[in-house]
């Protein structure tokens, strides 16, 4: 019984912290480094410490069998993360990062953090909040003189610089991150039997079109042909690759709509897992997930967060069809504009420094209910 309970708690928290996802971007390369002086007139876009937890011999054997790489990354120095010391400690913020690599080796392929979400887990009430950060947001990257897109931070300094960049620009206190790639999310979704999503006709058409033009190399390994989605409005069943493509679609609108799809997919996945997952299925799912996930979330922290979610009644809320994740997005409306760099690439920039502060305040109020500015800037 102890084995099953421990596995359930670990799996629950790993699934919440591990379901970020990647997308590819063929429009620009890491070499598109732009300085603040390169901005021209705006143009529209076209398209905490771990608690003490002790394990008995059976549980330790279970952890060994699962080969879980969840030990704290000692290279992450909290003193060099530009942490805002004024934020309350009852919320744990985790930066979810999606990178564009199609290999089980997360060090292969492109390394831009093209999906970045702040997952906020409230230890007092078990609530879950999710904030998207637009990948083209033009920000200060600590250690570099010129501003750049926020997704470049991960390529330059992995999870630590990605966390520090978010902390520096938004007065946050993030000490944990989880990274997953394209292949990983698709595999996780397939492991739970796919997902039902309400699509528009345009979304279904875009998913079909992309998969015809760019079939993943790991797709249809059994030789079967994928059944295309119906080009209609309505709920359809998507397999792993189709669901990831849904989260990548922007050709029919823009990055703001795409970030909303990403948050919607995460909530649907969490809801499905909470409603009909057995302990055995969760055990299998965590084994499927781990080869594609890198995280510095320590095991004790993971267990503490999982317990908080369970005690907050997340399973009961899922079974009742209630909303499980409150959602937010940076930048907020009316505070940003598109700009073109000298190289012709679009970035999303805050209109003024005052508008940036409005975003920081809105983020804090969303997560904590109040604004907690850092002591120094």
C-alpha cells in the first residue's frame, strides 16, 4: 500500500510539473540578437526548502526501479536567481519550458525555450494557476547588454538563466523548472489514450495540413496511416502528435491565441488524469514521461506539492467538471506593441516602463492577490 500511495503522489506532481511542451520555429535563429536601438515604429503581426520526508526500504526500492532523475540540481544557486524576497512562501512557482528537440536526449536539437509558463501551486488551498509568457517578449536577459526575446535565455544558460530572466523582469521568486520536448509531450498524451478537444474548422485543417507536410520521424511506427481530423467545428479525439500540433497552431491567428491553446490543452490533460487514472496507469505514465523531462524539483518538494493538490480536492473538482487551472498571460492587453528589428524580425515589447510595471503588478495579483515589488531593481 505504501508503494502505491508514494507512486500516486509522485506521479501526480510529476505530471503537473512535466506537461510543458515544445514547438518549432523556422522564422528566426539564435543569431537574431537585437539591441534596443534596433526597434522601429510598431507594425502589426501578420499571421522553498524541501520538507523532511523519509522512505522505508520498499519505497526506496520503488524509486530505484523507476529510475527517476529528480534529485536537486546542485548547479542551481538560489542566490544567483534574482529572487524577489518579498513574495509570500505559500506558493511554489515552477517555470515550465518547452524546447524544440525531437530526440529523447534533451540536449539535441534547437534549445530555445519557445514555450514558457509559470506554474503556481498554492500549498494552503491546493489551487493551481498557469501563466503564459509570450516567447517573443522583448526583455532584459541578465548578463547581456542588449535585450532579446525571452526564449533565448534558455539557449544561453539552460534552466537557471531562464528562471533568472523571468525573476529579473517580473519580480518573481522562481527556483524550480521542468523542461520537456516535442517527443515527450506527444508520448505522454498517447500514454493516456489521447485527448478530446473542441476544435474549430480552421484548427482541424491546420493540424492536418502541417502533419502532411512535416510528418514526425517517430510517427506511425507501426506502419499505420493516421486518420485525419474532420474539417468541422466540434469536439474531436486527438492522438499525441495531433494534440501537440494543436498547441503549436498560429498560422490561423497569432501567438496570443496559441498560448491560450497551450493552457487549454494542459487543463484538459490534467482533468483527464484526475478523473480516470488508476494508480497502475499513473505508474506507467510517469515511467513514460521521465525520459523526456529534466527538472530540478527535488523529490521531497514534489511529494509536498502533490499532497497539497490532493488535500485541496483536485480529484473531486475534476470529477465534478470544475475548472482546475486559473489562467493568465503576459503581456496583458493594452500594454504592448509589435516592433520590427533591423533584421525584420517581430518582437513583442512593452509600450513603456510604466506598462511593464502594470504587467508585474497584474502577475502578482493573479498569483498572490496582491502586489509585492522587489526591494531593488
